């Protein structure tokens, strides 16, 4: 008999939280803020703040994130 995992999917509406309420390490905060604003009209206005959070990360982590984030922001093809 196959094993069937027992888990629950938890969805959180990030729009209900203020930016100040979204806390944690820089990478977590940047990711959550990106998810919060990605489909909103103010998305592009929020990108500089999200990128500022990422400046505190190591160079290796910044390099790994550069291409996906550049594509998201529309800077590359």
C-alpha cells in the first residue's frame, strides 16, 4: 500500500498585514513583501524597498537571487 502524506495547506492573505507586521530575516521579509505586492498596482513602487532588504544578504545569496528578481522587475528578457 502506498503511503499517503497527511498535511494541510495553509494559505495566508498577506494583504491583511501591514509591512511592519511582516517580520523575520531579510530574505523572508523580502519574499513575503514580494508575494504581497506582486499583483498590485503599487508593485513597482515597492521593489526598491524589497531590494534594499536584500542588500544585507551575503554576496553569494545576492548573486543567486539577481536573475530571478531582475526578471520579475522587468529589467531583463
